[in-house]
């Protein structure tokens, strides 16, 4: 009995560690792209020759895809043991996370002035703006369809509460910030700041009700 329990705990621990690798790969990809962006920024400030804007993202994404392919090849047997619903669930989550990382990398490389940060509101090339918009709308739309087809009632409840909290986190501060800015008492409204704030609140409430 005790041996069976220990084996179950070990398998669960191994599974958790296995699922942590995709997140590590995504974060490593983003960090590598950030290194290239930092190099170009430093080169621009020093007046040195910069890399082509597409070089860093291409190398980072290529290495990230290669690492993910190796991960999937190693864990393919465990993947096949999952139910179709569970596969759909993790595809939607990791797909959304990977989409966000890729958009962030491309946004950094698509700025006309590489010396600015990603959230600086600096100009993007028109082509990059269209590509990023399509990736966000189509990619997120597909991921959300897969996600809602795979979740149970408990997670759906947590998702709805998180969505409501994220909504309030936007509609409460946005008008306040807007009227204060019109009176010269606050800087102009930053849409991305409000978006990130509502997203953090959404995620925090969702995780609380999902795992409590």
C-alpha cells in the first residue's frame, strides 16, 4: 500500500516537472531574444553596427522550436496516455503562452527605433503591425475555443470569476485616470498599462479559485 502511494507521488512529481519544461523553454526563448535586443540597443547608442532586426528573433524562435520538438519527442508516450480533453486543455494553454512570447519577440524586433523598449509606444512597421494584429486575433480565438471545449465546471467557474475581476480592474480605474488626465492631474491614459493590470488581476483571481 505504502509502495503504491510512493510510486503515485513520484509519478505526479515527475509529471509536474515534465510540464514545467515547456514554460522554461518559452521563457528561455524570450530571454535569448531579449539578449539580442539589448545588444542592438547598446550598439545603437554607441553608434556601432547593429544586427539585422530579424536575426535575433529568428535565432531565438528557431532554438525554442528545436527545444520544444526534443521535449515532445521525449514525452510522446506520456502524451499518448492522456485523454483527448486533457490534450486539448494543455494545447490551448501552452499555445496561448507561446503565442504571447512570439508576439513579444516580434514586437521588439518590429520597432522602427530599436533603442526603445517594447512597451514604449514607439512606431512599428506597418507590415509588423498587421501581422501582430492577425496573430493576436486568430491565435487567441483558436486557443480560447480549444480551452472552453476542454475545461470542467470547476475551472469554468474560476475562469468566469477571474474574467469578472479583470473587467472591473479595467472599468473602475480607466474613467478615473481619463478625467484626471483631462484636468492635467495625471499623465495621458496608457491603454497597455490598464490592459496589463486587468490581466494580472484576472490571472490572480482565476488561480486563486482554481487551486484554493
